């Protein structure tokens, strides 16, 4: 059974819902990047969007590599979501919402009143939280 056979067995309505959610998430990431003073179009470029995310969460660029390495990426992607919520003044509960209820919490972050917070003495230290 190849990929086209599997896709053919998925109901078209479900595929439409998945596509709409994917588009919503892309638009949300675009808006979050713009709120953080980064180019929104970077959200549509694979891997480059991870690099822009490192700039948004004020971590070094080599985190981009760590975000695409298998198994290592799980830790760094979760960590980056936590740092993203902190940069918008949110707490661990919001981080959990971003991780487990993404289609609800990302639009709230992107279109809500949360403002990107820039600290004067930000550090690129790996162990900073």
C-alpha cells in the first residue's frame, strides 16, 4: 500500500479540515513573527522559519540545527514553544495550551492582545530560560 492509496482512503471532509487547520497555523505563525518584529513571510519557508523562531525567542542560530535533528528536536521544539509563550508574557499553562491545543491557542496568541516583550539585557546563553 503506497501513500496515494492511504490518502485515497481518507474522507475528503477530513482532508479539508486538516488543510484548513494547517493554513490557520501558517497564518498564525506569520502574525506572531510580525508581532515580534520579524518578517511574516518567513513562516512559509521550511527550516528558515526555525531560524527566525530562534531570533524571536532570543536564542543562538545553531538552535535551528537542533530543531531539525531527530529526537533532539523534540526537546528543543518544546523548549522553544515555552520560550515563545514567555516572550509574549504568558506562563506554563499557556505553553501547555500551545503544545496540546495548538489550533486554539496559536490564534489567541497571534490575534489577541498579547504583546512581544523585549528585555534590555537579553542573553543568547543556552541555559537561559
